[in-house]
């Protein structure tokens, strides 16, 4: 399998080899999505283990939603790779003439805005995953409680890592309305993730004491 294969089709070794190279992608945004997908996978595992022991309607509903979250976050990781590669391509555009420079500036703004938007979608998906993990933490088998906790940690990390890539790009966006809109969405997802994380940690503490 080549390093240009879809992310889900690469081996771990291939991905890490590409990640550790001097190539522009994959980078931090791709890793943020992959971490979120791992969180969803852990959540799925806890659900599967629990349903193997008992019927639980609320957890049964999470089988497909967690699977969808995993796919969504993997897709977001791949989208981030493409977005950053596109930005790098723009930086290599010619700038010899005034026309070249104008075209390059316009393309640069488009690429930067896209490079901020993609990880924001990723962070929002990871925040949605945190919400989906609520029943997993509350009702998942006690034998896999540590796995449920790890899923929460990784999902929260995916949110935070995605937002890092949003905020590094926002100051480079010259369209103030677009920059404000992205900033507002970033703040909203961060605040929601913080609330969800606090609720999930409280549930974990309560279950450990039970």
C-alpha cells in the first residue's frame, strides 16, 4: 500500500513513516482526526463488550452512531491532509508579475480559509463524539471502564488538536467576517467540549466509587 492510499487503507507503519518525513502532510490536523477515530473505535469496543453480556437499548443505538463518528473523523483527517497539501501548492505559485502576485494572494486566502475550516469541522465532529460517549461511560461494562475513559481523553484531545489548527490560521485570514465566524464557531465547540468533558469525568468518578 502506498503513502498516497486512503488513510484507512494505510498500515500504521506507513502512516508513521510518512508522518515523520519532511513531507507537508500528514501533519497535526491529520493526527487530530486519527486520534478522534481511535476514540470512536474504543467506544465501539466498550459497546460491543457490553452488548455481548447484556441487552441495553441505549448502547445498542450507539453501534451505528459510533461507527459513523469513526468514519467521519477518518474522513476529516484525510481532508486535512488534502487542505494542507493544497496550501503548500499555493505557496509555490509564481510571483514574477503583478498578475501572478494577485492570483497568488487570492489563492492563498482561499487556501488558508479552507485550512482553518477543515480542522474546525473535525473539532466539531470530535465534540459530537464526546456527546455520543455519554451512555458508553454511564452504562458500559465495568470491565472496560478504563477503555471508556481513554475514549473520552482521546476525543477531547481530538477537539483540542483540531482547534489548534483552526486558531493558527485565523490570524492569516484577511476577510474579517470570515475570521470572526470561524472564531465564534471555535469558541462554541471548545465551550461545549469542556462541558461534556466535565460531565463525563464526573460520571467516571461516580462509577469508580460504585
